[in-house]
C-alpha cells in the first residue's frame, strides 16, 4: 500500500478517514491492533476512498480473504466476553496461522502454531483424563479396604506418564558413552531402582571377587536368556560396579552385598572397562578421537582397555584382520583388573557371513569364522588372567527338543546367518562360561514393584497386610469358587509381595503372555504395567488391587501394548465384546442393575480376554471358571452373580465361547451370533412360505388342519388355524381331532433369543374347533411345547 499513500501517510489513516466519513472521531488507531488490521482487510476501506482500489488482490485469494472475515468475528466475540469451546479456539488459531502464512508473516505464524499445538496437547490430555476416569470407574471400591493408590504410589515418571516405553530397554552402548537417562546412566539411581535377584547377587558377588584377585570366581559369564530377559541390565550392573562410585553412595542392600564379597579390597584400584555392542560397531571399522583407526573387534577391545598404547599391542593383527595370538594374553595381563562386556555379538558376526575380507574388501572386521576363533582365544585368555572378567550376552537359549539347534527369536537373532552365528558362539562360550540365572517369576514381582513403585513405609505395610488378609478370607468364605492355592496363608504372603498388583495378574503374564514369541518377558511386563498403572492412577482408580478384571484394555496406551503381540483382528474383538463404552459387556451392565452397579460383566470380560488369549491355538485353550473369578472378585462382589453374568455374555457376545468349564475369546464368531446374523437376513414372509412348504412336504394330511406361525417368542406363540377341508371324510376328521399332536419337524434348540418352531400337528381336543376361529394364544404360565406334547 505504501506506493499508493501520500508521503508520511500510514495505512491506519485510511481507517480513520473511513470512520470520519461516518462521523466517528476521537479514536486511536494502532498498526499492531488486530481489529484495525482485520478492518482494512475486510471492509473494503480502500475501495470506498478510491473506487477500484483493493491492494490485497495480488496477495490474497478469495479463500484467504475469508480467513480475515472469520477472524474478525472471533475478535468481536472475544471483545464481548463470549465463551469459546476448545474446538472454536483451535479453529481460530488454525485460521490465524493460515492468514499469517498468506501474508508471508512466517515468524508470527510459527508462534501461533505453537499456541495451537499446545492447546491440542491440553485438550487431548483433558480428553484422555476423562477416558481414563471412565475406565477406572468400572473398578468398584471395597468396603473397609483402602484403594491401592492411597497406599503405594508409583514413581513420579510413571504416574505422570513421562516414562516412555522405550526407556525400559537398557542400552549398554549409550551408558558406556555417558548418555541415556539417569535410571540407567547414574550408578546410584540405577541400583536404587534395581531389585537384586539371586542371579544378580551371584553375578555381582562373583565379579567383585574375581576383580579382587580370586581365581576361583567364574572368569566368563554366559548371559543367555530370552528377548527382554535382563541380559543388558545385568551387564550395566557390572559396568557401574567397575566405576569409581564410593561404596557408601550405594543403597544399603548393595552396600551389604559388596561388603560381603570384599569390595573394600578394590578401593583405590583402577578397573578398566570395555563395552562392545555389536550392532554399534561397523564391520568396516571406525576412527577414534585420537586418530586411531580400529578395524576389528579385537582392535576395539584393545583401544578401550588402554587407548593408543594398548592398541599397539594388537595393531598387526588388527591391520591384517586376523585374530591375535599371544598378544591377547599380554594385553589382558597389562591392563587387569578389567571388566569386558560384549553385547550383541551375534548381530556383528552375521554381517561378516560369506564376505571376502581380502585386501580390496571394505569389510575389515575379518571373516565370519574369525569371530569364533577370536571368541575361543578370548575366553581362554580371560580364564588364564587374574582380575579379568568377561560377560557375553547371547540372545536366546538352546532348544530343549534334542535337535541341538539354536532356538533364538528370529527377530533378535536375524535370520539364518544369525542362527548359525548364535549356535557357533554358544558352542564356544559354554565350554568355559558359568551360566547365568535370570530372574524367576517370583523375583519378577519384586523387579516390577521396585521399578514402578516407591518403597512402602510402615503405614503402607499395615494397609498392605490388611488387604491381603481380606482377600484370602473372601476366598476361604467362597471356597468352591476359587482355586485351592488362593485359600492358604502362602497366598496371603504372595499378595503382600506383589502389592498393589494381584498375583493372578502376574501369573497370567508369566505363564501365558510370556510364551508369545514377541513378548519380552520382564521388559514386556514393565512396559505393559507402566501403561496400566498410569491409566489407573490418572483415572483415580479406587479398587484395592490391580487385577486382570481392572485392566483398562480400551485405553489406547494399554491397548497398544497388548495389540503388538496379537493378530490385528483382535482389535475388533476388543471393541465389540471386551471393553469400551459400546461393547457387549458394557451394554449388559447398563441393562442389568445387579451387574452394572459394579461393572461386573465388563470386569469378567477383561479377565477372560487377558487370561485366555495367549492360549488360543493351544490344545487347552481357555481359562478355568475359578481363575476367572480369582482375577475379578473383590470384597463386596457376590460370586453368585458371576455365573449369571458369564451366561448373559455367552448369549449376547459375538466372539465369546464357553465349554468344559473354561471361557475364551476367538477371532471367529460363535454359533449363537452366526445364527442370529442369518435370522436377521430373512424376511418374515419368506419364513412363513418356507414353513408351509416344509409342512406340506413332511405330512401329506396337513389339510386336516394346521397352525401357522404369526409371531413367536420363547414363552408364547400366536397361531392361525386353517379352515377344515370340506373334501375330507368326517371319519378322518374325527380321528384327527382325538389323536395326540405329533411334532413333525424339530424345533430349534432352546435359547434365550426369540425363535420360530417348525411344528405341524392335527387339531387336538384341547384346541379350539371352530373353523372361523382367528387365532389362539397359550394360557398364561403354559409353554407351547407342553401344550403340544
């Protein structure tokens, strides 16, 4: 506009001139006032002062001009203190951002975008909170028992949802570089949230004794378990203990363990640390900060032990990509005591399979066979060197089927080459290595609780004891409805140990879900329970324990954690028949007050789904009735209602099955649902015609008289009597009227749903005889089947 304005004149003066023509004077016009800016864009002020003058045509399209009009309405509503919904505010910010981009005000548009995105986060969090509260509201309170959330709080990062699932995966590479979160990188914080299992205590104790010079301690540790089983976590324990953290900085339990194994003997001793992670070390080698170019895994080992000087001891072997011989023994002797950790060796070895490592090859790490030659040399060298301990992580254990083949998960091992590398590495390492004992299912309870919850104080311990006692007393009172083991004192101790998570939830996780191929055992449990605890915490769950029946499966975070281990088709099963506002269990709870007051059907459906899904495909699929009750019942429930709710679920649900005292969900619709779907596709006139046809085919004397269906329900039938045929002899008519009715076609099996019975019979003496009788209804309290028999 500047080129069309008089010297010294501003565009705001045009707005003032426009108002002056209307008799409006004395106002102040600021160029930064949004109202003034929007007026110049929307009121055609320039055209009124100079016909045909609209300088914004070259910049704004008709759609972009409409943005300004919309924003002017928003500004007027704001000025008059009118309320805005979240959607209205979001739309206004989006429109403002679009207009600013149209006039090339990108920095201002970016600022508006930040506000818009922040609003979306706030509203999403508010919506999530409502969903979580609705999900948690399904879990009833127990009279006399405090809610778990009042007894034992989760760690702040879990309660707030700031703990990302990926952070449950320990990363040795990042920690060795001083990176990663404090839960793994800080030694004190790491041990504060680490439960010392028996296997971990043995590993740490043996490592301390070995570093202190005890040659009777195991020199080589074979860290071998399933995906997510704690291999890397155990390696981090050794890494941190070899650091310079003072003994008194560790938690009390760790101090006592170290003291028992003479950790004081290492005071002031420098312990060398090596961490080689196969999927972070290139087969083409890498250049170090001091300029040293390392080509092989043995060159990397030497450089981490002592930099350029240590590397010089194996430089020839590294340059020729051949495993070192005696130089390896000299290297370890010169730089002991030392902790050597090798993780993901299989990942590194498989990249060298069938690759020519000759002079012109880019692959400098050596051949595939060289890896196992070096592994043999390294284990023997460590065994013969005082003060050196080697821990090797191997993905999965050998199969127990007698085949001798490696049974690692393909996802972790990496195809046929990875399986071959795994088998050969196993054969080398187990010759001299001490096997490592991973956490048992019982210890896993403590791992999860210490990782996710704060340490209980004396008051909390008292409440925990009261809750455990109340649950076991309920199981004893209704002894026929719960498993035998739940009624003894040992189960009471289990509840205390797993609190606030019910032992049945852990049992289903470790006995069922951990058998699924992609489930990562302890890591998978941590990820799932993190999502569950956060959802229930935000939803203000008031139940005394976290149980299979209280899992908020419909909440997106929990649903994602479960869905990653299942077929994609399970999503529709969950939405239809397990959890959610519109699911079959939710509708049943609304329809039946005795269920709905405690969301009984929905809680039972969750328990069946969580307990039975991992068994689908096995010979013994399903979860037993007593297990369903154990995973659902809390104080205040009436187990007698459980049977009725499960029966109602079986009648109405599409994917719910029951048989042989077990319940389960499947991806195929059950016979009840299939029959209902087929019935709904039939037209009533077609049904009537088919009935008449079948009656005529089955009984040639139906003209004696028959009844045709008008409407049928389980308790009453309305029949229309056909007129007697005048051509039938009276003797036959008399005989037919005195005979007992005969059922010619079998009726459909009795169900709770309305049905049509395909039945034909001559008139009996108990039925109306007048030919013009229009219809007949059974007397109250009489079943149609009884009247016909």
